[in-house]
C-alpha cells in the first residue's frame, strides 16, 4: 500500500478536526482507496500548549521549512487561516512540487488566481472544498458530477453564525443583541463578530463560488454586502405575515452575459427549501440547465465537518498522485468567462420605514417613489403604537410603513429613500432587504 | 483534444435527456476538461419513430453488437432500463474492455455485484450515479469528498411520484385516489403505478445505497417495504396535529454491527429538513462520523436531471480513461463489511385503528398491547363521527383511535394488532407507519 505523507500547517480547531477525521476513519480510507495516509509533521508554534488531542510530540515542528522543504511530503494542508502568511506558505509548497489543500476562504478569495496558476505551472493540485460551506461537498460536486451543466444561479446560506442568530430571533422572538450575546456564550459567535454579522465571511465564500460557477473573477470587496445588524423583530414579524423568512443570502445569477451578486438579508418564501435551513446549518441552492434545482445542506463550520472536507480533498489529491496524474486538467478556479459583473443587479426590495401618521403621508411617499421609477407591489400601514411625544413635543404619532418594491436597482432604491427622508415624508428608514423569488 | 466515443443503448426519455445534457453543454465540458465527447452510436429498435429530438439518423443502429463490438467506443451508456437484456449488454460491454455508465437501478440492485466484479476484472469502470436520486450527486459525493467518514444512517425520499402524491394530499386535502389520477394525467405517475406507490422503486435505490454506505449486500426484496396506498387524509391530519409530516422514507442505519433498513411511510418531525421536501423532489439525508448531518436535495427523475447525472459519470470515466488510469481502486459497490442485516429493526410506530365506542374499550386495548410488551407514548381517542348503523344494525358508534408506540419491533406490532382484531377490541387497523426521529 502506497504511503502518502502529509504535512499540516496549524493545529487549531480545524487542524484538530482534520487530524481526527483521518485517524478515526483510517481503516475505512485504506480499505476503500488502498491509500495509507499519514500526517507526518504539524507546524505548531506552541507545542507546549494542550490541544485536547493525543498527537505524538515528535510530529510537531516550529519551523515551517521542515514541512515545505521535506521531499517526502507530497501534500501540504494549510489550516492557519487569514491571508498571510498562509498565502506565502501555500505558494512555496506549490513551487516545491507539493499539492496544497486548504480551508482558507480569505486566502483563496484574495489570491486564488495566483495560487491556481502556480499549481498548474508546477503540475500539482490546489484544493479548497472546506473553504466554502464546511463539510458540504459543493465544490467537488460542481467540478465532477455536475460538469455537464451551465449554472444560471447560486443562492447560499454560507454563514452559520448569522443563520443561528436569525433562526433564534424568528423562533423565540428574541432581539438581535440578546441572541448575539447568547451565541457568543455558546461559542457559535466570535468575541468580535464583525466578519460574520457584516457578511464579510459570506462574501469571501461567494467570491469563490462565482469563479467556480461562472468563471468570473469577482473579489469579495466588489460584492455588494450588507450584514444583519439592522434587522428588527418587527421585520421578522412582517416577513412572516407576508409568507417569508429572513436569511442572510449570498447570491449570484447570470442573465444575458451579465452576472449580478450580493450578500444581504433577504426575504425567502417559506416554502423554499432555503427558508427551512435552521440554526447553524448552511445550504447552497444552485440551478443548472440540465440538473435544474439542487440544494446541498449541512454543517458549514465546526472542527470535524470541516476536517471531513479537508480529508476528502487530501484523499482526492492522493488518489491522483498515486496514479501519476497529479496535474488536473479541470481548473477549480476560472476567471476567463466572457461575462460582465454588474454588482447587485435589480431585485425586489422590502423596506420598512417610520413616518408621522398625518393625512396624505402615504400619497406623498408613493408619489416620490413613483418619480424615481419605483413600482410598489405591496404597501402596508400599521396602526400607530406610540403617541409621538417621546421628546415632550406634541406631534402626530409615528407609524411603521412597509413596502415591497417591484424589481428595481438598489441605487435607485437608495436615492429614493434619501429623497423621502430629505423631504421629511419619512422620519427614518429602518430596514432594506432583498426579496428573493 | 482527445476524442471520447460513447455508444448509447436506448433513446427513451433518459436517452434524450442525456443526449441533450451533452450537446447543450459540449463547449463548457470541452473548455473545463479538455475532453471532446461524442455520442457516436445509439441503439434504437425503432429508428422510424419520432423522438422529438434532432439526432443524425446515421447514429442509429438496430444491432447492439454494432456498439458492443466497436473498438473505437470506450464508454457504453445503458439506458434501456429493466434487468434484462440490460444486464447482459452491460456485462458484454465490460468484457469487451468498455467502461459502463447506467441509470438502471433495477439492474444494479439485482446484478451490481457481478457487474462490479466484471469491471474490476477487465480494468474498466462501472458508474451509476443516475440510478439513485436522479440528478443528485449522492454516489459521487459518497465515493469522493465524503470518503473520510463512516456513516451511521441514511434516510431518503427516493421516489418523486409518491412524494408528489403525499404533498398534494397534505397541502390540498385531497385523497389518495384523486391525486394519483391527477399525477397520471400530468405524466408524474405511470399508468401502472405499482413500482412507485408500493415502494419497489425506492427499495431498489436503497439497496444500492446500503452497499455503498455500509458495504453490505442487501437485495431490494430483503428490505421490508410498504407503500403509500393505505394512507388516509385522516392520517395526514393526525400527523400534522402531532407536529409531523408523512413521507415515504427509505432508511438504513447501523448500530453495534447490525444494519436495519426499511421503505415505508413515516412520520417526520416538521422541523426536519426532509419534512420540507415537497412534490416531485427527492432528498437524501446522511449522518457521518466526521461531517455530521448532510442533505442533498434535487430532482430524482426527469430526462435532463437524470441526463446530467449520466453525463457526469461519462465525464468522470473519460477523465480517468484519458489518464490511462481507468481501473478504479475505489469500488462503488462493496459487499464485504462485517455487519449483519436485521431487517426493519425496532422503531416508534404510529397506528390508527377503528373501534366501537363502548366503555372500557381503551383499557382493553392497552392491556393487550401491554401484554405484547408494547409501551404507548401517545393515545388519542377522537369523538365518534358516525352512528355505527351503516348496515342497519344498531350498535355503538365507531371511533378512530390513534397511538404512537415506543421503540418496538414491527413483528411485535403486527402480532399485537392481529390479537386486537381477533379479540374484537378493534374493528379494523387502518394505518401503521413508522415514526422517524
């Protein structure tokens, strides 16, 4: 049986999960693939630290060159995270003729093109299934079983933290701040939750999916991105009244040579499979011209699910390696399509605003919206809840107004909403969310 | 660019879908894989028949040997369906050194072991992604990205016809017979729906999944199988009251070296992702020791989705072929696990019966159930709806009784229910369904 020697950079949560996913299933892997895979060296800057896992001390090294320059190691698994020094290490591994497997979405979204080109140049492989949606085998499926499809769209719930928060807000009527605190206490959210709750993590993953699905290079910073911090319990209740659930949706779609993409809280019809993806689970919904609608659902994070994806890539690379066919003709990342990126594109939008409850206010608002070319599909005015005198000055009570706009560009929506506030038709705009079909 | 010549047996619905899936995406396939795939010959017994697709007449042959003996053809795609002559044709193709791709669940469930051994012997490949859940890439994922997992269970909605019928019964309050007629008119159900509604089709697919996931040979006829014909609107309503939806579930699970499996209508908690799989869609839910819960959702039938899966296999085989590494070390089918098949195993069960509404009837029933060792989790007696005098003889009115039994073997349930009817405690047993966790 061929021995495949793997070097691993990093032994944090995902490193431990990868180590476990290998060693608890080593017999099955050997039985079904004929491969004897060993993680022989692990970069660990703090070998004295207890990692809560039984790893022979002699596998640890503090020197990355011990791994990158070891001629016996054929696969380097990068699990440090962050753009640097991870990118530099991966580049050096590829240049040294080693295949690279990584779970690093930020590094692949930022430097995937350079790394993919290096891999091709050195006839080795670069794999990153774990970088998008954790344990869900979406990248493998797109580049194997689904190759006989052109895809028109992808919609993903790609961040477990925000989906957990939104599910808890919806199902238990809690508000955003309380659920976030709870999620932090449970370890589902980081102390600094910015990358999750502002949609940055999801935008990195969407950028990778866009290059795979459409063959287009769109950096995460080019993708219009909005987080979930502005969503109120009122929005969740209104969405429910309209037959929708709210999810942080990462979407991209192609039409007539143009690709539109965004990450933003979106209303999803409650009968749609994505609407029922609850708590920390992730899902990716794609539509191909042969396979039609397809959804993958599973754990998008966590040591073992992510480790499962990392080891799936390691086995895939090792199987090609053993066959002396390491150079893969299928590029996972493509940037050569004849398509144009148009930002967010046009969508339906849900808007909640607060206005003073004075006669004719609705008419004034709809006139201004109409002047901006916005068609209103639904308009709801709820009875006032407060007296409007919270600052002691007597005035008309405040009422929430909810609109759903027909398909329109987001920039037009923003201009029109600014106009409403400037003209004092509206006290404030509380929430703007996309409405998905 | 390497030219891959494919011969196709059969040009029915799936044949047409496969042809279309290739030719509408031929440029993308070539661009991303470097493969120029052509379907060069098609077995068509009735070339005069209009197939509703533009295929050059010279590709047709009435003689299967034209394909099986053509040295230029490296891949044979079998889309005739049925066990014979499909099995014989596939065996001959493998013996002639051609890889085989098929969508034929019945032939693979019946003769997969023999065909897999032939493929290994002749160093060619046998692939059948399309045989289970149509366009959903479950077999590819299990044999690639998910290799670093031992799976403890699989639960599938593997038949679109029955799922369509159950969804329509549930959402529109229609009865079984009416929905079946509707489905037949729409082409979702065959004129003879037996294989679908009795669970035979799902059992074939489950048999294939069991060999892949557990490495155990369990023929479809060994799998305890029950169809959906006995389900009444009352059951759907009661299930809903309890917080469940009814699906025809194909399940297998391993515990302590024993594998239990069944195909039967089952109550699924409404928050479970499988509960929200509607109409003709299929889904496969699996649990692995690293990846945890994972669900694949998509179209389990239809020409193009099935054609997508067939072409995915053809491309996969062609990529290996081109690399001169056609013999695949990963057997998709395994029959060598040290596990024991125990039939249905023990489950919770939902039982609806009809009894005469006389004092003490519930006590008599629960005593007999208790004597059989059945623990009752829930028992509900609804008010009588009729007078019990439909045959003119005056007697106590009939009432529906609904029970959920705690985990118990199905044989014990059957014995106990027979006992109840023999002892005239119960007029009739209407429905028995499994309750899934």
